[in-house]
C-alpha cells in the first residue's frame, strides 16, 4: 500500500503504491490510518492528493498546524512537483508547455480548453522509451484534477494503462508517478526523490533499459533548464 521514505517531526513522506486511494472508497482501507499505525501517530493529515492510479511521493502532516502551513505552500505554488509518465505514442512535440482551462467531460474525465481564465499549466520534457512509447518528465505549476493525464493526452501521448484517457491501453498499471518534491519549510530546504525503478510494485516498465536511462538522466529534476514561464 505504501513505503515510508522520510520521517520529520512535522510531516511524513511516503511512496504511495499505484491503485491505492488516498480516501476511503470502494471498500478500500483508509491510507492515512494505515500509515499512522506504522508511525505511531494518533492522526495524520492529508496535505495534497494523488489520483488512485498515480504512485509516488505523498506528504502527510503530523499536526493540524503543520498540515495547514504545508497546504498553504502547495496552494501558493511554492512547492516544486515533478512527475514521471510513460506515454503510449510519439507526442506532437518532444518538450514544451501545455496550458488551458479544464472542464468536466464525460463520466469521470476532464478536458482541456483553449481558454486561459484559470489554466492548468504543465511543462514537460520527453525522451525515447520502448518502441511506440515515450518517457515524460512533467512539472505541473498548478494542481488541477487529472492535470498531467489530460495534458499528455492533449499532445497525443495518453498515459500507458490509463483507464480513463487511454482506454484501449492495457498494462500492469497506469504509468504516472509522483517523482520528486522540492520546498523550503521553516527555513530548511527539502528535496525528496522517489525512484520507481527496481520496485516491482511500482510497475515493470520503468526498468526496461532505455526507460531506465531516461529516469537516470532526471534524478535531480530541479537542476534541469526549465524555461521560464510568464505568469
């Protein structure tokens, strides 16, 4: 269900496994309660969210005060977030920016609009992966529901195994992974990376030779030359 990556007096960093809900739904066990059992906390607080399909770094507060402060940092976009994804086709562009408003579409899905009233903003780089696939490193500047999944679909490379945005694609999981977080909390800098390779529960595709090389090249994603965005 999860692995604990780091324990701080104010927060816990876990790696959430794929297909685990952060909320109790479909009869799932509540993730926060399971983590609290292991850490000995009476209660943990959800600071941000990951889709059920998405694996990787999730930050949990150990007090309401810490959770409030950290949640505000996410809301103010002072936390850098990086995701890995494997797309099912060659994208229309190998790197760039996807920006647009999002609105609800059919069933559980969202769609990207051309308007820019309150846009979802995602930067990305990509590298070669297995034949017919592409490895992406995504840096979302906003935190909209399904943002990266919709962004990659919009550039013609829906995520491998994504049941909503790439319904014909079958795999051992939907390949979106919360890879790294970077932030300053109470005057201390924190950088966390959750490398999905060699963790069988996180999916087999990260371990193919060409994909593995791509992940290796991006292990310090905050040091890459991300183009400036005019906000």
